[in-house]
């Protein structure tokens, strides 16, 4: 008895005893085992103390048998957690109305210290002993302070069963009770009953019918009924149920059609766990399909809503711009249009800066949505926006009236162009002077000369000043030299009196039109830099500077130049200078670096086809550059991060892998949202783009395959090294785990940072490793598998126990105790079985030879 009592005192139910120090007349050691147990003594003290104070207690003592039969107790010592629906009272206010002559404070104290009375009074979910409870009397039937205290007590001790009991008591035992519809107490009652009804459809139907009858009888209703039910189903991942109940509850619980916007937040959170495939289309990646489809169905079932501004702004704030683009199309088709251009401006800014991927179907859908958005803005807000229209979309503004028909039939009337080759021959003819050629051009009304004509004219000139003089005379005669890169270079170099560069450009074997090609000029620059041919290098650099206008793209070209020349220090210093200016490398530079540094890898293996060994850590250098770009909100394809993580894991660089995983989880976390609403219209589109990109990176990097690979890479450690290393990931003194659990430790850390972890795949990856170590013997072509099985000194119980310590008992669901043999012998797939059988049959042909399979 003594040991049992000590165990009881450690349970939550001992609170009722500890709150009554006066009842503890004897110490635990002095209790007599021959008399009643302590719980009976305490109950008897309560009953005797209430005889002289509570007149109703005499009636209750006269019915001991009925009382014991009617009270159904919950499982002992189980305390349920309560959801906060409002302010919770710690005493029982309903007792204050029991007798007017009894002091209020003493009655509250009596209720607070007497849980047995609360247990009895709250047991109203039946038809026994009607008239014996306080709520059975007319005086307390409508006392919702009393009902609130009973509901809280019942929820605390019985959970949802207690809520059901109070509902039965309110609707069947105490007839004629109307629940409150306003205030914190109403939120508690309605919220509790709906919360229980979301798991029991019959109860939710009863609550809905009760609310409908209350509305018909009194014209009152709880204003959050529709929102609570629909959001409850969406939060539970049941969008179809949410749509069905919306149709049932919108009359009368939907005050205004615009109230459906209250469920949009829950709809965005209602996302079926996505298939984390690296090759998913962007629309599937950004779109919360079940939730948004349910919200659209709710909109279709509701007439007259005007929620465009709320819906679009919410989607953009959540970092779902593609969803906002498709939602715009949906709402406009339902005649739910923006009231002014400010409502659609953030979406317009995003569309202007967005470039879809090169996957046909989704690209066509996005482009079609963009086109419809442009047409809508052009029609509705043509005075507020200056759209960039295509030449075929509208008529040129300055076309003469008489030529409109001809333009529509055969195209626009254009001036006859002066052939550049003919002009070059004129300027190259020595008998013809510049004055004669100029007079002829004026006579024929030539408006401009081409780069070939300008080149020949400059070659026959006497220095930069003469070139400037002739260009000025052409300008006064109404003849321009065009706006090509060659023309701008000739004019600028002549005005700056840079004769050497000017002569190099004029005598270059490049066609003047080729100088407009930035890609060709960059390839020439790289070849000249590699060959250390500085004169054409300087000329090409001037051409690129003229093409790019001194933009940051010129730094990208220098970066690619240093990478091609394998000047790693110069490339790193250049990136540091770019970052100091608040800029980031372009995607072209990142692609070029990846192709140059990371050698091609055979799929599924760690074999890299190196052409030669470089004096730099390629993976480390790539990680450094990518992190610098990401810190400046540069756009990096998630495929690059995946490839870097694979190479780190395959080459057993675990510390760098773990560090990079933590950095990625911090860098691309969207917990702190961008303050999009506070930005101006010009920067809002860029912020939306960046938020959408960050939201898509982590699911694609830490996909299902990557999570299983992290578990497998954690086992890539020789047992000899494991025995020499004490692995304490949780810093617990004396608790050393097998280092093979480091993959699970890393996944647990990523899970704490908000990354979704697939428990079933983690379990499967662990079982695959256990099969390699402790399963039935089978042939493997993997060198690491054979090495780990041959050198393993740990027992299966030790490894499995440490895995469970890290992940928890849910890792194997107790199978390690029921069926250890089945746990470590994971069934193979058909493809794996065929491959093993083929390898064994092949080896049988060469019993005395060592056959090497590709790793």
C-alpha cells in the first residue's frame, strides 16, 4: 500500500489531495493499512464538511447508490491539454448563486478545493438522476458561468469525451438552453463543440442543426461558425470536406460573400505533401493545389464576392506569385476585378521581371496568363499604365491618314535605305572627294550612312580631328552615322583622341556589324587573354565596354576570363569586389564556373572524369562563390546545390556537408517574410520574385532522394575509425553513440529548422543500411558495402538502439523487439534481385578470378 501510494502521489491526480493540507492529519508512515484508503478518507472529509454548509449535499448523501452508478470516471491520472478559447477562470463562479445567504468567497473556495463536487456536477451527459445536478434546476440551467466551469473541468479530465458529455447535457438534459453567440464564452462553447465535431460528422451535423434552429428561433448566430468549420477541415488536409460544408453553412452563417476571404490563409496552408522531384514544373512547385482548388470551388459556390485585392495581396505576401497570376485570371473570369491599378500593380511588376523556364506546357500557360494580364490592364487602366506593346498589336501613332489602308494591306511604308556597300565604294574611290560625296548624298536625300561607309570615310581621314570634322559636316547636312557599336566607338575614340585604339578598330579584320555581338567578342577576349596578346585584347575590351556600357556584366566577363585561365585567386578577389558593391554574379557566370570546375560525374557514382588535377579544391571554391552570390540574393539553381551536396557526401567530406546543409536551411528560410507591403511598386516585383525563389529552393534541394542519401552517407565511416572516435551529438556526458547515426542527427537538425522530413523514407534508408551490415549474406558490387560488412564490430542491437535514441521510438515502431530478423532483412525490389542474380551467375563462370564491377 505504501509503495502504491507513493506512486499515486507522483501522478497529476494527487493535486486534489495536495490542495487540502488540512485533511492530512497523519503522515504517510503513520497511516493504518487496516482502515479505508486515503482517497476514501479525503472524500469523506469533503462530504462531512459540506453537510453543514451545502443543503443539497444532504440530498446527495441520501442517494449514494444512484450517485455511484451515475458517475463514470475517466482513466485514472490522465490530464488532457486544453485549447485556449478564451479567458479561463480558476474558480467556480456558478456556486455563488446557490444560496444568497452563503458568503461568495467561501463558496468559491469550496468549489476550488473540492474536485469531487465538480466531478459530480459535470456528469450531465445522461438521463439518470434528473434533478440532482445544479444545472437541472431552473435557477442554474441558464447560468453559463457554471456551464463554462463544468466544460473546462470535463475537458481537462476527459478530453473530447468530456466535451461530448457537456453537449449532451446542454441539448438533451437541460432543455431550452440557448448558447451565447457573442463574447469569449461563446467562442469557448462553439469552438469546443466544433473542434470535437470535426472528427465526428454526426456531432458536427447536430451542432449545425442546433445553430440553424437557434437562428430561426431567435435570429442570432455565432459569427465565426462558417470560418471555424471550413478552416478546420482545411487545416486537417480535407479540402473536399471544406467545400461541402461551405455549401451547407453559407446560409445563414456567411454574412457577406466577401467573408470567404477569411479562409484563404487556411487554404494556402492546406498542402498535400508534395513529390519533391527536382524536375517538377514551376506551376506544380509553387501551387498549393488542394487548398487553392478548394478555395476556387468555394468562390464558385458563392455569388457576388469582391475579394480581388485581398486574395492577390495575400498570395504575393506568402511568396506565391504564380498562384497570384492564375488567381487573377480566375477572379477576372468571375467578374471580380480590381477597383484601381494599385490593386494589380504588384502583380504587374512581378510579371515584367519574371522569365519562365524552358519547359513547353507550363511556359505556354504562364505566357498566356501574362498576355491576358497585359490585355486586361490595357483595357481597364490604359490611362494609368504605359504598356510595352508589340509592333503588331497596335498602329504606329504618326502614320498619315491616307496610308492607313495601304499599311493594313501590305505593310508600313518605309524609306528606301541607302546601301552601305555602295556608300563604302564611294568613300573608297580616290578621285571622289568628301565634298563631292556629301553633295551627292544630299541630292539623293540619303538620311544615314552605314558602318562600312563610315569605316572607309575614317580610313581616308587625317587623324581623329578630321574624322570629327567630317561627322559634324554630315550631321549639319542631315545625315547621321547610325547608332551601331562601331559608329559609337569611332565617335568616342576620336573625341578622346585615342588614336592607337581607333586605328586598331579601323584596320581590324572584323566586320563592323560583328562588333555588336557580345558573345563573339567575349570568346575573342578569352582567347586573346589566354594567348597574352594584349593589343587585340585591349581593343576587344573597349568594344565590350561600349556594348555593355560599363555595366556589372563586364565584371562577369572578367570573372569568366579568370576561370578559363585558372586564375583562382584573381577570380575570388573579383567576386569580393563585386559583393562590396552590392552586386552579384549573373547566372551565365555561375553556369560557366560549374562547367569549368566540376568534372563530369557518372550518374550514381563518385567517379569524376578529370582531365587533369588542378591546384585548387574545386568543390570548396564552387561552394564559396555560390554562398557569396546567395548572400546578395542572387539567383542560383537548386540543381547546383544538389550536385555540390552529392559530391561532398560521395567523397566522405561529412563536416563540410553538414555545415553546408545548416547554411542552406538558414539562408533560404522564409520564416522572416519580406516586407513586401512596405516597398514601392518598383521594388515590389523584385521582392516577390526573390521570396518565390527562396520558397522553392529547400524542397528541391532536400528532396526525398537527398534525405535517404544523407542517411546512407552517415554510414560511410570505417568501423575502425568509429571505435577510435567518441560521438556525442547531444553533449550528454557518458553517452557515446555509434558515429553511423550522424545522418539521422543531421536530418533531425534540419527538421528543427523547418524542413519537411519524410519519416517513412528515413526508416527505409536505415533498414537498407542495416541489411548491408547485419542482413543475410548477398553479393554487392559496392566497395563500401563489402568493407563495412567485413570490418563491422558493432552488434545489431547497439546500432539499432543508437538510431532509436536519435530519432525516437517511431523510427521502427517497435519492430526491433517483435521481429529483428525481418527488420534487418529488407525485401529487395525486383530490379535489385535480377541484378544480384545476374552478377552471381556471371561470377560463377570465373571461380578463380577477381572480377571488378563498376562502383
